[in-house]
């Protein structure tokens, strides 16, 4: 994940600046400096970066080969450098167990304060592990320190806001909101063909803070008609905190007919997809408290004469 943010951020920033250079300096100067720029970018990003020649000289195109597999390509018109726009093409980029492909159309403008670029982004043809997913749309701002996103929607059920830096120690401050989202759908995307480890219709918020080397996670979710492992529930209240790869459950309960299941312990996300993923969690069933009797008070009807 850290490598992906570094590569995407650096390639995007450099590509936009090079788009301006293509207009100001002219094709001949760019052609003269192209090998040196390519060499320095490759060394800085720790990956192969190369230009794709455009015979018409109407487009700039910069491609980076991801170390974990896949390609990132930035492209856009030369003449739009004052109001840059273009495409970010993600072709089978591997992020852990997930392979992502999409074409993101971005449109931007230069801002004097805060200095940087601001614009919008929309995607088409997005897939995760070669399964079609809802498209992404939202606003973003890019500066020398990092990128900020505002109300970035993933389909109709997930929204992301916050910031991520691409300078050490790579700080993150992101909030993901879920609105009637299907958790089983996410699990099926990550592990196609396998029975989901968890499911249900989810609503709530998850916050990611800290740095990419030391992330901190905090979440509050409400779910219904789902399951956790082999335990089904009608409703659930889930609260958790995490540091690094370990997520610890706090004040989490699953409600079943006639029983409440208290969830304690922790989960290591590095074990997702393995038989031992729940080995550090304890589920304790307790009888549900009797329903509180509610008395309806009725005012006697007034007698009519």
C-alpha cells in the first residue's frame, strides 16, 4: 500500500508538471531531456518509468511498472496544461490479494492558495479481482505534501474523505463511511469463489490515522441479517480499534433470537483467508434479557352528553 501511494502520487505530480513542460519548452527540448527524466524518475520511484511516444505530439503519456505487478499510465493533451486533464489507467495492479483495473478521468485546475492542483475524478470499467464494481467519483486536491479527497464515492454505498501524504513518514487521516453496504460483497471481491467470512448489511464509520508504517484504526458499525464466521445474527453492534495489522474488538455484541453473543479478542488481518483467522477471538453466548413490559396509558374517553 505504501509503495502504491508513493508511485501514484509521484507519477501524478511529475506527469502534470511534464505536461506543462511539453507546452512551454516544446517537443524538441522535451525529446532531448526525456532519457534523463526517465532515468531519474525510475531511480526515485524504485520502478521502471518510461514515455510512450505519440506520433501526433498531441498527447503526453507516462507509464510506470509496479514492482508487485501491473501498470500505471498517465496521459493527457499537451494543450491543456493550464487546465490539465487526462486519464489515469490502472492495469492489473496488485495490492496484496487484490488486483485492480480501472480508467480514471481527471480534470484539474491550478490553485494559488493553497498552492497545488484541485479537481475531480470519475472512473469507468473498474474491476477488482476481475469482478465489476461500482464506479468512483469525487473531488481531490494535490499539493507538495500529499493528496486530499472529499466525499469520494465508491459506488452508492461507500464514501471516503481525508488526506494521505507522500513524504515520510507518510501520514494518513482517512474516514470511510458505509451506508447500507453489503459486507459479504466486499469479502467476495477479495476472495472470489470462497464463502465470505463475514456478512451483513452494514452502516457506520471507520477511521484510519497515523502513518503507513504505524496505522491506527477505529470503527463503529451497526449490521443486520449477517454472520461472523459460522455465527449468524439478526443485528449487531461492532466497535473495534487497531494498530498495525491487529484489530481488537471492544463492546461488540451479536443478537440472535433469545440470545446475545459477546465478541472479545482480536483479529490479525494478515490471516484473512486462512483457517486460523478467528483463532484469537472469543464468542460467548448469553441468554437475552427478558423484554421490558410496556404499558400503554390511555386517557378515558370523555362522556358525551
